[in-house]
C-alpha cells in the first residue's frame, strides 16, 4: 500500500526509518496524540525501554480501535529526555514497526509534564 521514498541522491537513513512514505490516494489517515510510557493503572517504568514499550502498546490500542495495526504506521515523531535514551528507544521501536519502515523524527527535549517520563511517541497511520 505505502511506498518508501529513499532517493539514492541523499545519504541513506541513519537507522530503521524511511526518508519519506507515499500514502496512496483514498487512504484513511489516523493521527495519534503523543503517548507517554504510562500504563492504565498509572504505573510508569523507570527505564526508557519499559516506557517506550508502553508508548507503542498504547499506540497499538488506538490503532486497533481504528481497525489498523503497527504495519499501518507511516510517520513517527518521538521525543526523549537525553541522548543516553536513544539506543533503548530505537531497540524497542524497531520491534514494533513493519516494512517499509515509516518516516521518523527523533528529538531530544528538556522534559515532559511529569519528571518521571523519559519518552513520548506520536504516530500517523494510513489504511
């Protein structure tokens, strides 16, 4: 359905993402708000991998509500509170995304609404 856009005239992606994703005409879009690493019972894991896993599990529940899944993700915007969190975030993220990998941006930010949060992830999906 989607088509990865990775021109050979520019540097290849640094990690598991596509420079661009083409969504065919007529596809339905679902935009997910940023999800934090917090469970329904308010538990927040202390590590970035646990929080990232919860972010993507929450996203999966939103996508399921729309009749979509992780393979429908075409864009990820992610935010972490420190460079040291990049490897853990990417390791968990890569376990949730399909092929072609979505377009993606990952930024380091100074913090979130509560100090225990280390990561926030928002996505756009098409189906």
